[in-house]
């Protein structure tokens, strides 16, 4: 059975019904980036690291284009982002059909642009995921359905973190996420670390222990 997005896998120590962790890398990166975390994560996890669908030059991939105008303002290609959101959603179904995993125990782990997409997938298709690890990203409301108030989110749980001196995505953007999730009565943890656009060791240990309690 073929799947729609190229990916790497690390099998679980469990023969079946393994908790599934899907990784979504950032803009200009690839599936190898977050996969380096895999050896440090609980062995019962079945881990998949996705490659985003849009190749960049000279290397790397993107979930959607980021365009710069003459004033160096940047804006997102929201149509492409929504397509990628739906591609990840479809991939979750494909992975649950192809691999010996528990479709009711799916975690998304994103970094940067991959986090923006992880928020979008979870808030658009909440029935497909359980936990979300949102590293160095933010909620982009233009990638979400218009009326979220009627959706059932009670089972979702988010771990959100950001670097307090992030020079790529301002920390103020990330700080809006807890308020946004509060309004929807969604469980969440939010942490900041004194780093730039990256994952500090303390950040990794914290997300790992958060995840261990939830798989």
C-alpha cells in the first residue's frame, strides 16, 4: 500500500496497537531533521517523520510558500497551506491503515511551519489526533474552519513551547496560542525557553516527559 507523503519510520517495540507519533518539519528542512529525536523517545511509539510536499531550491521542502514583497513583508500561501493540512489529515488515515498503530492514539509533533500545520490539522480534524506538540510555531486562524465553537475538542491536549528570543517567529505570536486554546476549552501546557528558533535540551526533556504521561 502506497502513501501520499514520503516519510521515514521507526517501528515500535509493540507488535500492534502502538501509539503513533507523526513529525512535521519546518520550512526549508526535510524528514531527517526531527527524526533525530526518534532514538530519544519512548520505544513503544511508532514514529513517522514526513517530508513536506513542496521541494525548494537548492534543497529542503516546504508545506506552503512564504512570499516576500519589496518591503520584505512576508505572507503565507494560505491555499497551499490548506492543501497541506488536508494532505496530512489524509496521511494519518493511510498510516493507520498501513502500520500496526492505534488510530485513537495519534500525536502530531511539529516545528515552526510544521507546528502551524499541526495546529491546523488538530483544530480542523480533531477526531484524528489526540496529542499535539507545537514547537516554535503559532496558530494561523486563516488555515482553520470558520466556526470552531461547535466542534468537540475535549480529548485534545497540546504541549506548546517557544524560544523567548526567537528571531524567525516572534514569541508574541506564540503567546496568543494559550488564550486561543482556552477559549475552546482545550487542555494545554505552554513553556518558554531562553533560546532562538530552535529546541533547547530542557525543552526536549520537558516535552518528552509530557508525552510519556499521555501515550
